């Protein structure tokens, strides 16, 4: 069961007509870090005063996405996910953001020190997965590597194009490692 309410004129809040159950209560306000009160149990008599819930200022995770030559990458999509190592229940999902023309981005409404995983994608580049901590002072740098391609034509001995031929690639480092393992002596 989902329910919601807002504070009244800066005073208190009320959730009327709740069943006697446990609730996870998430408290959010623009410009403030979200707060989670897990497993709030409504007593059998149906009344519970949570007292004062103190909000903390939110911080932003800011950064820049660039290529290996430090040129900005505009329009990169960044999907942030909260790392839930200490949360009994996850907070609400964060919206995706995109980089501006200078490759910059900001993810707002975070708790100081909050751990995030950023999935970064841009057409023409290999995607990246980056772990970051929300901090009001330290922007992060994410480097995306341009995609590479191999192309060509496979032909039969008579020079005619070959159809239904499979090609498989492996990184040279993986091939070298496999060769070393096959030729190592115990």
C-alpha cells in the first residue's frame, strides 16, 4: 500500500486512515537530502508520533565526460543508481541526466557521501560504469573511449563473396593469456 502526504504550513504531517502495519517512510523536499525511516510500525491502537524528523542539506554530484584527449563529450546519457549497502530499503530512483555541450553534468538531491554507480553511454563510444561518492566540492571526470570497428569481405578461393561464414574475435591480451596457460609447466 502506497500513501503520501505533505507537511501543513511548515508544521506537522498526518497520515489518516492507515492499517496497523509496518511502513517505510521516505521524506523528501526540494534542496534537501532524502531521509528514510524504515519499518515504521503502527501500534495496535493506530496512533504513532514520530517526533521531529531533521532534514539535511542536499549535495550534488558534478562532473565532466570527456574523451582520452580531454575533449568534452556532449549529450552523453548518465543513469545514476544508488548503492544500497546500508539502506534497509532503497530510496526512490534517481532520474537520468545528460551532459551539456561542455560535457558537464550534475545529479542533484543527494546525501553527502552517498555512494552511486553511474552508467554512462554515448553513441560512438564504449559505455562506462563508474562508482562515485556524492560530494559538494569534488567534481569527477569520466573518460569514454571511442568505439573501434573491423570490417572487410570474406571470399572463397575463386574470389566470390562467401555467405554464411562466422567470424569471432577475441582481445589479443585474452589470447596471450590463454596461450601462456596452455604452455605453462607445473
